C-alpha cells in the first residue's frame, strides 16, 4: 500500500511540474494576464478539471517557482561548480559564479514572468516563507560555498556565514527588482557581476 501511495504522489508531482513548465511557456508567450486557465490546461494536454485538481488558480502555479529554480541551481552546481567549467576556480570565485547564476536563472524566465512572481512573493505569506526557507536547495548550496571559502581562508571577514548568505541573496534579488523597474533594459548580468564582485572583495580582505 505504501509503495502505491508513493507512486501516486510521484506521478502527481510530475504532473504539477509539467503544468508549471507548460504555463510558464504560455505566460512568456502571451503574458500572464492574457493567458486563461483553459489555455494553460490545453498547453499541458489536460482538462480544466485536471488543472484544478493540482492548482486552485493561475497564481498558485507560481508556488512551484522556487522548486523549479532550485532544480536549476542544483544542476548548475553539479555541472559547472563541482565539476566542469568552474571546477578549478577558487571557492570564492565559485560563490560568485553561483550567485550570478541565480540572477541569470530568474532573468532568463522573462520580464513578464518575474513581474508576476515577485509580487506574488509579497502578497502570499506562505509562498514568501517557502522562498525564504533555509531548507531550500538554494540556501544549502550557498551555505556550502561560503563555508568552503572560509575553510580555505578565502573569506577573512568576521561576518557570520548566515549574514554573508543573506547579503548575497539581498544583492541578487535587488538586481532582479532593479532590472524589472528598468523594464529589462539594463544588462543585469553586468550590473550584478559588478556588485557581487565588490562584495566578495570586501569579505576576502
């Protein structure tokens, strides 16, 4: 009985992720306000009833935002930080690469997407709590990178690891919000890179 229940839960999780990905593609194409629940269901190859079985509304789709992003963060870490392109870089450089990627991963979703997700963080307390949960993959990877840089003597600042992770998170979110305010006209990667590099230089001396 337990195995069957687990299989059902896993299938439901896959379906929710499929709906999320289909909806994001549709929102980026038509805009969040212009896309209907019926169109989201059609894009996912499901009935409207099946959609409402998994999500109460279009807005609730964004509750999967952090889950989907954490999957991308873990993949980037495994592919480029732990091995691959950045494997031979210093721990501090890896921290910088990872922080910049978290910004890029949001920006790549599109201006319309981010402009809907961020207000949802502010208006839905539960969603905001999930985004800020230190149990997320994002925070686990950030704490690991900060601890590694400190262990290797590359972080000399007396600031606690928690503060450094929080500071870099605020910087990343600030860059994303600024990008939205400027309607995506700024090169957010360049702006974020400059601010992150300055911060890392400050904690390494």
